[in-house]
C-alpha cells in the first residue's frame, strides 16, 4: 500500500498510487489514515482501508521491476522516429552572459573556439534524416555558443537540406542572442522560413545586468535595433516565426520586465518564453529575492483563476501561462484510475536521442542541450550511431534507486530525469539520484494540492 495524505484549507485528501486517484477524506477517514501512514495502526487491520479496497482503491500490488516501457522498441525508435537534431555549430560567443551555461560557472562548460566543420554538420544532418523516416516533421536546429558566428556554415547546411532532401518535411530553428542579425541574415532566414528564438531579458536596465559583450558593455541597444529593423523589413515573418526567450535570474525585477514586454510597440504581440536561470550543474547557490517570488506566486494564482473562468486568461502573465497546459494534462491523467503496472518507471526521462538529439561540435551525441557534455551523458556519435547500452541506462535511470522507486508513493507522477541529478564525469550513483527525490516529491504534492483546490472550486476540464 503506497499513499500520501495532503490537505487544502477545506479538506484532507489521500493520493493512492495503486489507482492513481485523489480521494477526499472525511474526518474519521483522515484521522485513521494518518495513523496508518505513521505506522501507529496496521493497515491490514483498518476497516477504512478495507472499505476503500472494495472500491478498487489502496489495493496491494507491488511493482516487480523498475523498467521504462520503451526498451523493446528502442532500436526502432532511434532508427526511425527522431524528431529533432540540434547542431552545436560553435562553443564560442561574442557575449559573456553571467548566467550562461558556458560562462564558467557551470559544470564542464566554458566558451572556447571549438566549432563544427561542414563535414561534421553534413554527417549530423544525414544522421538525422536517416533516423527520422517515420517522423511527421523533422526539426534541424542550430545552437551555440552564439550560432550566428558560424552563419556561413548554417547557410551551407540549410542549402544542403533543401537541395538534397526529398519527400520529407524538414524545418529549421536557431537560438541566437540577436546581436549579429544583419539584413542579409534576416533575408536568408525569411527566404527559408527559419524559426528564430532571440534571447532578450526585458528592457535595457534588466537585460544589460547580465547579457554583456566581452568588454563589459551591455548588448540591449544592439539587439533591439536589429529586432526593430527585422520587423520593419519582414513584419509578417517576424510575427509568425520570431519568438523571444527571457531568463529570470535572482536579480530580475519581474514586474518591470513584464510591463516592458506588454507596452513595447515591437514586442507586445510577440511570443515570450520565460525561463528561470538554470540551476542544473551550477557551481554556487541561486536564491531569488522575495518580491520576485511573490510576483510569480500572484501570477500563478491568476493563472489558476483563469482556469476557473474568474480571470481573463489574457490578463495572466506570460511568465506563468505555460503552466495551464501542465495542469490540464495532470488533471486528465488523474481521471483514468488505471491500476499500477508491475513493470514501470517514473515519467521523467524521454527517449534519449528521439525527442531531442544534441550533436556537439565534434559529432558526439547527447540527449539534449540541457544536459552537460560529459562522458557519462554521451550516448554515441554520428558516425558509429547510438550506444544502445548508454541510451538504455539513461532511459532507465530509475534503476539506480530501484528499491526506493518500487516503494515510492510518487512514482507515477515523478518527472525526474538525468538533468535533475548532480553529475560528474562518472555515471551518477544511487546517492546522487536520491538527492533529487525530495524536490520531485515536493513538486508532486504541490501539483496534487493544486488539482484538489481547483476541483473544490468547481473546475472541470471539458
């Protein structure tokens, strides 16, 4: 029997791992179930549990093996279903952003002069095309460092695909700091319908705190000048294909940043992705100021009220609005009440190399750009292909803590993957993996509590 008791201001609830269901408890049930949870009462002797079990809740069923459901199909997926291949065209950058994962404060990542040759890029593209035969649409992305330092290479790659690939839908993406967006580049990207993500942290005051050139000068003026010119020359293309990524650091004045994006004549109708500063592999502490946390909580509350029809979703901050789909997905998942399988794995790991495939400048393959480039995270190379053993091990990261996962109440809702584990050059150990479990469980309880509160207030997903 695996369950957890949690509460809202109105009621107490039980989350049952067996049925993947939330059950509202009356006072008598809550009192006894807490006694069972603490070990003061033997669950086998509890009449309340016996009553639940007659309704398919709190049944005893062990997980026999921690194993991801995909391994039987792993070779086929890797050979046919790749959705995205991202090329690290350079590890160099013309900026020195203080919180950049290549800025020297993150594990194993520093800016340097390494860059991808066209031969490697071509082999990586061929590898992606070859392994995506059953994919509806393949994404080829260009990443850095600052990828526009290698614009000629990017041009050659896009032209190569357009001249050689037939019968397959391929589109291109690029993530850039925007400082090198000259008019010739704008025209080329427009001609080939490239989707662009530009890094911009708000107005000048906020942006220039961290996003600086190597000489210490802020980059805002250069970027916004380029963006304005881009929109002036190709307004429809920019509206459709150019998005912005904003990093929320501990020093960010979130209220000012949001007001700026909403009021700016160029950016007000653009799609803005807000991401907090990455803490994965960061060599130091990240502590957000109280006002920033209050702002995010308030906007999260508005987002929840929009789900209830109490607030117009258009008034919800773009900082948190993405959370709406996550809540809807969890709500749907909790409606099925399916018995727990005997073979299972927590949900965090995607299939490495399928959903995303990150190719470093030298042709090595990593699961995604958010995972440090270490020996233990390298899952193959574009010449020899995937290392099936390492892919399988990464997919089945739960085996590191198999006994704990088998007995964990949160396993069906846990989203832990390898990026959440503090990594070194060696494979992570059970101890390192378990360090991430506390946060995973806290996240699950927060999400369950959110669903319970929404349901109390009348939320139903149509």
